[in-house]
C-alpha cells in the first residue's frame, strides 16, 4: 500500500448497468458510510451518472466517467466532453483503458490530449497503461509501459493524477501477474513518474487492475506502490466490491 497516500478503490462498470443496478451503488454508498478510507469511486456508464450522483450526494462515494472527448463541446456526435461528465457529477475520468485503445484505436497521444481536457474541466484523470501477453513474454513489458506513460501523461498533471497498471492479458480472464511482477512494474512506474514529474510523481496513486477479486485482493494490498485497485467485473455487485474496499481500510 505505502507512501501516506489515501488508497483508491475504483470500480469500472464498463458497458454494464441499467437503472435497476443503481441499487448496487445505493448499497455501496450505505456500506461505506463509516469507512474513513479508502477513497471509493464508481465509474458507471454515462447514462447512470446523474442518477448515481443523486444517490451518492453527501456520501463518501465518488463518481467517474469512462472516457471523454478532448473538446468542451461541438460537432462530435455520440461523444461526451469532460465538462459534461463534471456537470453530471463525475470527479474522475478513466482514460486510455486498453479496451478503448483496442476497440477505438486510441493512441497515447490522444490519451494525453484527453487528460488535458479532464484537467481543464476539473476532473482527475485515471490514465491506464499495460502490456499484452506477447509483450510480457518477450520481456518488453517495462519498456512498453514506460513508453505509454511518457506519451500519455501531460507535463503538468496536477495533484489528482492516478495511473492504473492493467496488464491486458489479466483483464476479465481470471489470470493475474504474480505479486513480484506487479511490484516490479509499480516500482518502475513510480520511478518513471519521478523522472517525468519530479516530486509530483510521489503523489500519484498507482492502481493495479486485472481480475481483482475478493479472493486475491490481499496480494495487491501488500505491495509497495500499489495505492489501490481498478476493478471491473467484481465491482458490479456491491457485496463483492465492498470486500475489496475493506481490504484497503
Ligand atoms: P476485470 O476486473 O473484470 O478483470 O477488469 C479490469 C479492468 O479492466 C478495470 O478497468
């Protein structure tokens, strides 16, 4: 865990969730009422943001978007700006998730421009990086993630920046890296952030993501420079998610 940083446990609902699933957010908000830490974040689909914001008003649960356009408004059918997400109640936005990099061809340069937009709108960007299985097996994981970091992070990201290391081969598969591999990567990311951002790099929370479950969360909690987790499937049910939250208390 480490560093005096308040850990962040974030749920990425991806393209899941109808209005009836707001009950899960209601349950998370209720169950976390008396937990001073970790910080809890849910990133539901944008269709649920405003209703979720009403539910979470006055609670410790914060909300985020899953992507944003780089412009504040304009002729971009189907897109949402960072300002719109902030207006709907988001405090954070996930950027450069590997599913967006793969399915929408997002490059690290685009991620950096979106991060600027997030900061302009007062949102804290959660910038995702991570290697494929082939890249790891070829011994290229650190170099690949280093290059993604360099190109994705704006030069002056401010105090709210979060970086999520999500090895692509661990997402939704039930396969996870070993604690040693995660420790090595997070130490590397911390050191790269120090080179790029100076002392600001020590303040960035580093999340691990990829098949985080209540059964394996203790492995991640114990690692230096793991300041929280980014949870997909196990964030959809409040009972599962709260077990992960409690591991970071
Ligand atoms: P899973 O926890 O379902 O593997 O998803 C991880 C993820 O992609 C979170 O952003």
